[in-house]
């Protein structure tokens, strides 16, 4: 609930510190005293637009600080603060501060941590619920009607949301599988042709490097063939160097015993013959190795060309072609397997859809039954609020299947008819300001403990009514405030008398300076203010006596 509100330099307020407590608090004062300034100031900390016109004349900036305390932070607040990475210790008050400069700039903080205005708007729905003459939020907004009806019904929408998630996942999986199979079938002829082409080639990993190396060797051999042929002419025949060495060695062998030096020369010549023979063998081996079939070179070059062309076609490296073959086989196998898998997915989707429909139908029935109970409860509140000719209806409308979702198959909207025979229409479209506020009060009473913001504010809900109707409004406001916090800006003495806390808003003039002040009244001050509200400008003894009677009755 709202515990304190500190205002600095807002329009006619230079400095104001207010403390609030649980129960019903009423704010009264003469017309034009500045009640709207308080609501504008509170609107700042709730994320409303920062208007530089709010800054008091002659000041550079204005600020509003509001403190809220909770036994336990509401879940939406916890989630919003976590997303914004704002930390609040358990049991710690939440202090929201907003500053606006005269040039229009503004900044915001939550517990002294800088935040964006968007976060304040997120928090606002769980902090303060404001109902005024031209309210377009809260109960008037149909977007929240379904959740309110569900809480009133005690219906569990989470189960429907879980079945919806399961069904949605199953539908997405089925759609994806169908699309994949359809695409595969559309490509089947092309896949078969590609696979046949690759299978005919039978590419192997590493084959490109092997073929390229062999081709290089063969091309080198072509260049060396002429030189080897010239060498062959030198080494072949009876006049070759090796033949001459052997002939010389035979002649020297006959005379070598005649002298030691001849023996040494023979030994050296024998070694030369051996070396020359080895050289001849190496040349022969090289010639043999470099000899190739021209047709084989053509075959290698053709295969390299075809492999590289296939790789370009599939936008891969040559060594990746075997993997492309495996992938194509897998896709073709998937087409055959797809029908079986599709049947399983279709069964799963049908089962998930049936589970969702069962849960959503049960929720729909609970909503319809709860709507009838809510209609009766609201109808019972209308006559005392001088709305006896009006009718209220909870419209639970089943949506077409394409609009079903986690919240079920229904749209829910609160409708009213203000005159006999008139058609039902949305709350905010046909009710006047005063009627709308009283309809909302009736709804709030009927919904009672069904949640909402920590603090509820009614701005002049009693406009244009008096007597018994005003008393009925005051009684219902007090009932709503029991166990919570409700603030009412009022012109009705019957409502003011119900307040547990009473704040008087007054405007004063000091020369050219006008100020708005707010004071919490004691019992004597309450009697005097309620008497003023009863009698007008001059407070009479009769008005004071009537004020006493009003205060005694509550």
C-alpha cells in the first residue's frame, strides 16, 4: 500500500509530506483547492507523461516521491524489477521517485536505482488503481476482464495454458515435418539424379590429391623423356663408356701383377666399373618409372575435371563429395520414412488438440457459470447506487479457432445497459462519468477479494448524487477498504464520514503567491469539515450536529 507521498514544487505545492495508512482515506476540500494536483503528482511516479507545466513557477525542477510497503511483493512487481535488474531486499519498502525539470526533462528511480519511465508504467498496475470521471483503464479496459472473471470463478487458467503450449508445439512440429517432406518430395527427382551422378563417379576422400600428384609426375616424365633418350644412346652399344671401362679393366688385369702400382690402378678401375654399372641401372629404372601411357594421363585429367566440376555444382570441396552422397541418401531415405514419422506427429497433434479443447471447454463452462453469478452480484449493488434501471452482463463469447490461445477459447467483456430496452454496450462507451464510477464501484464490491492494485483511488465517485445514494457509496467504499487501502476524493459528507483518515486540501493566497496545502484532520477537524460540506460557506450549529450524527453512525 501507499505509505508516504512527498511532493516538492508541483504547481501550487511547494513542499508537502503526507502519510497514509490502511483502510479508507478521504480527501475533501472546496472546488479548485487543488485535489487534482495530488492525483497529477501521484501520476508522475506511476509513469505518466512528465509535463513541464507541473513545475511550480520560478522553480527549476519538481519531484514526487512515493513509498509503498507490502507484506509480500506482488508477482508482477517482482518480475518487472527482475527484468530491470532492480534489487529490493525482502521486507524493504519500495520507494519510487520521479523528477521533472522546467525544460521538460525527467528522471526516475526505484530505491535510488535509476530506471526508465517504462518500468514505472509496468509497476503502476500493481501499485495504484485509479478510477476517475474519464477512466479508460482498470475495470473499463476489456483486456483485463477475462482474468478478473477467472479469479472470481476460482478457475485455473494455468492448466489451459499448459495444454495450449503442448498443442502449439505439436502443431509446429507437424507443420515443420509436412513442409520438410513436401520440399523433399518436390526435390526427389533432382535428388535421385544427383545421387546417380555421384554414385557413378564414386568419389573417395583424398582422391583429388592422389590424382593430382600422379598427373604431376607423369607431366614431368614427358619433359625428361628426351634427355633420357640421349643418355641411353651414350650408355648403350659396344662403344659406351661402361664397355670401354670393362675392356680397359681386362687389359690391365693381365699386366697388374707386374707392378704394385698397376694393381692399385686395377682396383680403382674395378670400382669405376661397379659405379658406372650402378649408374646404368639407375638410369634404366628412372626411364622405366617415367615411362607412362598417354591414355592414362588423359584418364586422370578427365577424372580430376569431373570431380572438381561436381564439387562446384554442390558448392563443396572435392573431399566432401562422399559426405554429399551420404546426405542425399539420407534425404531420400527420409522421404520413405517421412510417412511413418508424419503419422506419429499427426497422432500427437490430435491428442494435444483434444486435451486443449477439453481443458478450454471446462474453463469456458466455468466462466459462463461465474459470469451468471457475477451478473447477479452486480445487479444487487446497482439499485442502492441509483442505477436501478441499469443492467449488467458478463459477455463470454467463444472465439473462432484461429483466435484460441493460452487463455482459452473465450473473449470476456463486461457490458451494461443504462436504460430499459437499450442495447448492451461496453462500460466506457455508454455510461456518463458519474454512472461509470458507480458501475465500477458495484463491480469492485461484487469482485471483492479478486485481487487488483495495492491501493485503489476513486476520484469524485459521488459527483451528482447525495442522500441515500451517497451513503450507499460510502458504505461500499468502507467495505472495499477493509483489509486494504482505498483513497476517495469526495464532495459528499456521507462518504467523508466513513473515512478512517481524513485529509483537507486547502488553497491560500499570500500576496501574489498561491499555495495548496493538505492537512490530516483530527476528530474536531473532521466534524468541522463535514459540517462545512453540509452547510456551505457558513458552518451552522445544525450542520455541526448533523456532522456528529454522520460520524456516530459509522
